């Protein structure tokens, strides 16, 4: 099995299957859509369908029109590159959460504190998503650990964040870890730095150090990593949004495409 890697990404993409559709194809779907509207306006079809003989005769053509309308929708709003529709239910596993518990959109990130592309997402894209969707009650955000094996201090950093969570400072520690990534990433004294970060945040340094030394959250972080592998995660960051999978530090526009698609009635 290949070792998981960091994943950088791209701009807004072209249709996910790479095909170029001729104008005639688009026109055909548009004509089908217009015909469906005309039939509805003329009273020949209704929604939902009534069980009259005339409408029963139109059932087949109407089904075909509905399929063509769905294809037209895909043509006009193609799935971005780096986005995949997946048939798996990803559990947040009780990991740290931002947003209302009943928000309709769930964004679950598998991330590595030592990964530069995870830092990029955390500092550039996440604040915008929080403002647009979490603060408006439409999305909840979960962070799950996926420390890459070749990152020397990623596991310890993940455990440091969990220890900070004992003192209600998970997100503050997360921000501190990403912001100071270059300072601790390859530093053999990372443990001491993490205790300094905790104390700078106003935490009980002794309590934090005891937690980190005891490896209280080693199993928790390892479980996140194993769950990620089971969900097909092989790069960081990887995101799951209501049945969609996104890989890499995608642009805000790509996240919005998925979220707005899921918010539509």
C-alpha cells in the first residue's frame, strides 16, 4: 500500500470526466427542458403526476425529460476537479466541532498539523467558510487527525491539541500550531515548545505537560488515522462534505460548489 502524502491543489476545474460537449448536445437538452415546461403549462403533465390515463401515457416521455434535465444541470454546473461523489458515511467520531449540531452541512477534515497545505487551508480558506456557513448556522466543521508517518512531530502536535482540549482551548491551540508550524515542525524540542504555547494561551502548563507526557491521546489520534485509511484518505488535507470527497488545499470556490449544491432543495 502506498504511503499517504500531502496534497496541493488547483484551480477551478473542467467537467470531471474531461469530455467536451458539442453545442448541439446542450441545445438538445435545452429544447427538452423547454418542452417539459410547455407540457406543464398546457396542463398535459403535472407534478406530482395524477393517475389519469393521459398522464400515464406521458409517463415514459416525462421520465426521459427528467433524465435529460438532470444531465443538462450537470452540463451547466459541472463537478470540479478534485471532487468525488462517494457512497460512504463518514463519522465525526466526537472530534472537535464548530457550528450547530443540527446544521445541514457537515464538513469533516482529515488533517496533519505539520502539512503545509493543511496550514494553507486553515489560514486562508477555513476562516471564509466559517464566516459564510458556520456562523450562519448552515454548516458544522469537524477536525480529525491524520498525522503522516514521515512528519516527525505531527503525532505529538495532534496529541498536544487534544491535551489543550481538556482545558477548552482546542481551537486556540490548533491556530497556534499552524501559525508556528515552521518553528516546531523539525524541532527536536517540540514538546517544550508545545508547553510554551499552552502557557501562552493561559492554560495550566503542569496539567498540560502531564497529559502530553502520559500519551493520553495517542490511541485517539491513531484511531483517527486508521479511520481515515478506511475511508480512503491517502493525502492531506482530505475533506468529506455530505457524501462528497475533496482532496488537497482546494479553493474557496470548490468548497462553495459542493456546499451550495447540497443546500439546494
